[in-house]
C-alpha cells in the first residue's frame, strides 16, 4: 500500500507502470483503493477510514510478473546457475546479499532472496556483471557480437530509458532501478519502481524543469548508462524508439486521456481523502513544492508539465524522414 502523500494526484506512481506495460514490458500493476482499519471488532464506520492508497504489485519472479526461470539452491554449475536473477541498484536493506562492480557500484539481489541464494550463484552473477562492465569500457564495446550487446538485452535498456526520461524522476538510474537475468539469457532492464517524485513534483536541483535530460553521457547516472550513450547506435535506438512511441503511447493527447481517466477513477474518493479533517489534507505536503489548493489544479499542472516535456524532447531530435512514396514504389 502506497500512501502517495507526496503526490496529490495519485497518478505519478501509476502512469509509468501503465506506459511500460503499454510498450510491451512488464511493470507492477496498480489500483487505487480506500483503506479502512477496523481495530475494535465492531462495524466498519467512517471512524475507521484511513484514506486513499495505491495497491502496487510487488516485484517478484512469476509467470505473470518477472517471467524468468526458477533458480533452486542445488543449481550451482553451468548452465543452470546462469539464471534467473532479479537485482537492483538501490539503498541497502537489512540482510541484503549484494554484488558489486568497480564502476557501477553495489547491487542488491532480490531473487533468489537472502535465505535461498548460494555463494556460487552470487559469485556467478557478480562475475557476469564485472565481465559486462569490462567489455562495456573496453576498446571494442560497440561490436555487436563481442561488445556490450553480448551481455545485455539492448532494447530493454532503451525502453527503460525512454520512460525514465519522460518522467524525470529524482532517483532515476541511481536508486529503485531493477534488472533481471534469465537462464542462459542476457541482463534485462526493468521492471519500473518508485515514481512519486516524478513529472515535476519536486524542485531539487531544478528537477521540476521539463527541459533537460535526466540521464545520458553528460549526467552522472552511473557508468552503464553514460558509456552506452557513447555508442552512436545506442543513442539512435533511443531516438528511434522515442519517435516511434510519440506516434502512439507517448502521443500528447493519449497521455492526457490516460491522466484524465486515472483522475476520474479517484474523483469521489479524493474528496474524503483530502478534506481538511480527513487523513491526508490537501494542504499538507511534506516533500513537494506544489501546494495548489484544489485537486484539479494538481492534475492540470501534471498535464501541462507532460506537454512541455514532450515539446522539449522533440526539439532535441532531427525529425523523422517523410517519404513521398510507399515502400517498394518508384516515381
């Protein structure tokens, strides 16, 4: 259950997950709910009301979530030891089993968990990551056969980068960034997680400005991402994917429609949640600079920020070529 106290729209946490699924990637499913906590055993009443929350699906290995192979404790040699794994770049939690590389730093393994993973499995994943990083920073890193593409699912990294750049979330790339590796597979990027401080919701270091890249070669987002963008082919894949999605999923009208639909879903509940005597008064915001007096103004700000973000990104790319004849025809 996410309280979403920093995001008065209850949309910022949902929207990136929805978009990631729309472009063909798994991301946790979400649903707004009203919570009542009955502690006295009597009838549920308004006195038990605790407000509006988001149910957010946890990131787990599962056929309907992160669909990778189950890794048992007796699978400690090749090829069985090669997967599956889920790991993340994030702050440390108690009991984490971690792996590290010289450039990117430390990762926490979330599957298998700390009670089930073996030392051989941990060592395999760490060695794979270090080998990837060595190749990535080597002289032939762009080679499509022996370079970084031999270690990662490149398109998954591109898709993750598109959504992260759309949101301009404060923690992008540094924290709450998940990866996975299937048996005999490459490293994939995803699922998404944690977007309450996105879409202009905080003004730390100008992060509320819809202009400017959050990640890339000119930003300190980690050695993986900086180096990938030193390959013109990776950068072009990113540009091509963004422009493709702007004709559908990331079309301004489509994004506004999704935001309006999510706002409508909580239209009735928001009044109970945000009333001055309710559990989350609208005026009480602890970590956001946005203090609009009405819910509608918060939603309008979000839509306007999205429009400005799309408009700025479009100025950074050469326009897609326009063809005067259908493919295969000649004048």
